[in-house]
């Protein structure tokens, strides 16, 4: 015990369970610890001579004093302090989540089952707040997924979902998810696909400067860029006329609007692999072309043949539905574009077969029926 120091918060004079963690002494109450921990309950059930001030402490190897202190905080926190912890400003949400995350490792190791689940649940509550209280950096993201994985599949799925939602709002550093995917693979495939996409859209100059990424990570990013660029090329060259309103004159006008939109500066300004931004830009430009009398500067004649209002609205509503479905389809299938070895077998995106494009060429029968009725 040479050099060991007493913990300022959790060395109780009336405690009889002396623990040495990372050269820090904790003196706690065995009944409270045993009630919450299966490991300590078994340990303390073994008959042993009573401890006194000269007794040797129980040494807990491989643990961090900060982590164990966070665990004891959760075990001893008063209702008043817990209320303040939960209700205080979002400015310190990151430090709160860091504390909760710290306690997960010893909680799992020593079977503080309820505390482990409670901590992960609170972290998800903090991250679910809108707007997101902080950006999840690489270390926080990897530690959260690791802790959730220890707690079981249900906890990992819940953590992956809350990170996915935060990643959609750019509140998660995608590098952390990409690195974690090396460990958790198919268990977080949906989250990893979006993370690779977000990282890819930062540009090659960004991810070539990141030393944490391996050559394999960079190869997948390049593959994803190639595959998604090819996807956009096929989509751009496809007319994608909505089936909800298919009279010949309307189809002709729609085809022209689609071609004009794909060639517009607002669409071409995006990277050809940034499929979500491209779909969103196409939605906006097509709507503007159909709703306004856009004319050429040279002839002052309309670019598009005029359509009846009911036809215009039916086409636009159909297109909004298809664009939304297409965006969701790509989000759900990003992992396939980045060639994950753990991904379920799927179509090769290096082939010319349509992949997500079929979503733009069709919508559900129910939606088509409703839109068709509104246009009558």
C-alpha cells in the first residue's frame, strides 16, 4: 500500500470494505456493494476475518480509479443530487455522459447489472435531446458502442440507433463509427454505412489526413465513391417519369423537366457521389421548373410546355414520395456500396443493373392510386 492515497469522496470512516484501485483506497459499505453487485455478493459471502485499519485492502487489478469512482458515485448518489444531474443545462451534457460511460466498464466487470443498464439508458436520453447537446467525438463513440456491446445485443442496437439519429444531424464524428465497425462488424452495419457515407462526403483531402484510418478504410471510401458516382450517373440518365400520372403530354413535359434539372447548376454543384444531396436538389429544381413559368433568355419562350394545375400537383406529389423513398433506400443500403465483407450478399454495384433507381421509377400501388384520384 506504499504511496496509496485515500479517495476524497468514497473513503467512509464507517466503511468496512477496503478496496485498492489504481493506487487509490476506497472504503465502502459491504452491504450496499453486495446488494448491487453479483460479483461482490459472492466474494463477501466467503467467510473472512474482519477488516481493521491495519488490514490489507482487496486489490482490484486492471481498473481505473476514475472509472471506479464513477461507479461508486452512481451507487451512492442522493436523490437530490441525481435530480440536479438530470435537470441541469445541456452545456455540461458531455461531461455527464462521460461520467456515465466511465462507470459502465467496472459495472459490467463486477456485475452491477442494474447500474450498467441505467447508465446506458441515461446516455441515450441525453443524446436523444434535440438539438443534440454535443458532438460525439471518436473516443466517446467507440467507448459507447463498446460498453453497449458488453451489455448485450439489445443495448448495442439501442446505442447504434441513437448514434444513427445523431449522425443524420452531423452530431457524431463518423470516424469513431468507422473504427468501431472493425470490432462490431455486422452488428452495427446500418450505422456504419451512413458513417462511411458521411466521411466520404467530406472529400478525399479530409480522410487522407486522418492517421486513424487504415488503408482498408480508405479503400472502402474510394469504392463507395466510385459505386455511388456510378449510381448517380445511371439515375441522371434515366428519365424517371412518375407512374402516378402517365398521360403522354405530361410524361413528355416531365422528361424535359428531369433533363433540365440534372443539368442545372444547383444539381451539378454537388459531388456525383453525394446521392442524398443530389436527390434533394433534384426535388427542389424539378418543383421550381414545374411550378413557375421558366423561360429561356434567348427566345423568352417557356422551357416547358404548360400543364394543368391538377397534373402539376399530381406529378410533384408523386415525385416527393419517390424521392423520400429513394433517400431512405440509399440510407438503408449504404453498407453495400462500401463493399463491407460482413454485409449480406447483394447486387454488385459495379454492374449496370439498376439498384436504388427502381425506387424512383415506381411507388407503392396505394400511393399511386391516391395520387391518381386527386388528379382526376
